[in-house]
């Protein structure tokens, strides 16, 4: 049995740190450059592995050098990549993360050929059926998301959904199936069907999303941090890294922290702090690749819990 299966994007990341973003026709020197495994699905998988869990990926890469490098790096990170489809004729997704002065700009090339299809997901049905947790990246096409949820329905897996659904039909399936929801401020609107503004809006939306099978909802609230709500309580976890270098991957790290804590038997409040700590330990350097271990996440979460006491619903 695998601890967690992540259904989502597998890509190649190019991270560039520059002193300033050049104007049209201008140029600037690159101060730091990294080329590595990336994509939201792979980032979440790496985060889970760093937290001591066995993790597998279900995604798509192209039949090209970038795809082969992505698979090699995923396996070197301890991930099971047998569920990653190698699509003939497709080019592996490329994400270019340009970081300057604590702000990032993301350039994304995701060809249609490396988006998940229902058939891709079906090929990993056995893997999904034995997982303790299934993490579903909602940025993937709706039919693939719906097929994933169909395959895990009736199993004992903890279902964690991240992002905003592609359409109303996908939204209905997600709300009927997911035990944990995580979204940023813009994505939360796609889950509740109306604008979500500020801390109060995030708190109201989180309570609204607790209908159905939900055990935990975590919504970003900008500079205020994240709102986490569960049946019987809620907490606002502040941003624990006051001077982030690059916010890329913060949400992916949050998802990994939440999932690891819940699989370890921690309660939802503790899980919320694990998510906040994992994000903080990721944004202190460039790139979306997580940079932590279970001891560091637990220690930061424990030290920080007094910053946002839980409140009864």
C-alpha cells in the first residue's frame, strides 16, 4: 500500500532570479538559475516524500529529453513514477519562474498533450485503489478529475482536492467527494460560486464548504495568512515567513503538510499548522520545490501555534 497518490502536473521547472525585470528590448543578468523537476503534482509528491511518506505520481510527460529527466528526478526523489504516462509526440510542460525582489512571474507552457485524460487515470486504477490518500490537482481537465474521484469512491482513501474546479459538473463531484479542500483566494471563488474577499470572506467561504464529507477546508486570505475550518472549529494561521524569497510552491507545500499531518492522526488544527509551516519553509528560497523535513515542519508548527488560537464554530 502506498501512503499517497498525487494526480496532477509533472513538468520541468526553470527558475531564474534576476535583480530586476527588464523593460521591453532590455536585458538583465541572471543571478541564480535552477533547472529541476516541477509542476504542482510533482511538488506535492516531493513534499510528501520529504515528510516521510511513500508517494506516487499520476500525470503526463512528453516523449522528450525533458520528460525523461523529470521521470529520472522523480524516482531519485523516492517517488513512484510508474503512473506517469509518457505521451508520444507531446512536449513536456515547462514552467519558467522569474523571481525579483521577492515577487515572482510565472511563464507556463503546458501543451494539451500533457494534460491528463480519463484513460490516463484509469491506467492507474489499482494504484489509486490502494492509497491511504489521493491528492487531486483541480487545475487538470474536469473529465480526468471526475474519473479520479469515481475510482476512489467507496475506498478508505483520504481525498484531498487542491485548486478550483474546471466547470460546474466537476465542482459538484469535488464537493460530493473531497474530505479536504485547499484553495488560494482566486480559486476559492470557483468552489463556492461567488467572490471571496479578504479574511472575513475566506472565513465565511470555508464554513460554507464544510457541508458534505468535509473534514478540513483551508483557504488563502492574502497577507492575513490562511483560514482553516473544520467541524467544530477554525483557526487563522499567519504567514510564518515574513520575508519570502519566492512564493512559488507555497500552496503545494501546504497541501503536503496538511495531508501528512492527517495521515499521522493529527487533528485538523495541528494539520493546519503543519501546512503553514511547510509553506514557510518552502518560500525562503527560489523555486517551488519543497525544502523541509518532518522534524523541521513539526518544530515550526509547534512553535507557531500560539499565533492563531482555534475558535469554536
